[in-house]
C-alpha cells in the first residue's frame, strides 16, 4: 500500500514573486482580453473569455505557486475571483489589508470616481524599502497582468512596472501570507 501524505506548501511571498516573474510577456492574442493563457486565467476564476484579467492573473500565479501535486491542493488563501474589489473585501475581512507594502504583497489600486479597487498585481520590489514606514507614497516594482507600457488597467500583456502608490488615493496592499499564520493557529 502506498501512503500519500498531504503536503501543504507554506505560504511564501518569495514563491509568489518567482512565479510572477515567469509570466512576464504573457499576453493577449486574437482580441481584447482573449488568448490561450488569458482565457486559462479567466477560466480559473469562472469567468468567460473577454473579461478583464488582472485579478485572475494574481489568482493563477498564487494558486500555482502554492500547489502541491501529491495532494492536488493549493495553500493559496485568497479567493478565486476576477474582481479586484472582491479581493479587497476578502482581505479586509481577514484583517490583512495594509497601507504599506511588503515584497510579495498583492497591490490594489483604488479609484475614488468608481469607488472601488480596479486593478491589481504583485509587488516584487520596493524603492527605499527601509524607509517605507516614513512615507505615504510607495514606489514599487510590480508584475501585473492586463496592463501595457502606459500602465493601463486594461492593457494586453503581463509586464514588470514601477508604480507610485499613494495612501491618500486609497491604494492598498494585501498581506496574504499572514492568512496562513492565523489558519495554522486555529
């Protein structure tokens, strides 16, 4: 008898950042929010082709980076959603929505006009990280899907970007790795 132990991949921002970097350059083909990989991202969050895919990209990268093939489970704690606002609500409910970034956090861009989060991606670096608590503007390197060279929230590819996140504008960061600590303690 072969016994298969359930393995849980520890939540790791380093795993997320490494996985995200592997997707730089992956983008749309054959139309707006279309293409084999884009549609794969969308299918993973139960959305049809043609939908914005930045949150679906984040879910795919996080789920895949924390997937254990023996148990066929992922330890990724965030919900399978294509909605940036749903990510924000889940993070707020879990107590992991932050004003200041850490490498490996999920960023959420906020629109006062729309009154919701509208774009997301992964923080892969922070300018002057040692001074992050002294500032209300955070300059971060990111990897994000559904963007372009101009930084659009409905672009065509996965790129590494440098973005300024201002706390006063409502931009926030999901410290998702802390969700695992609480689950383990429960």
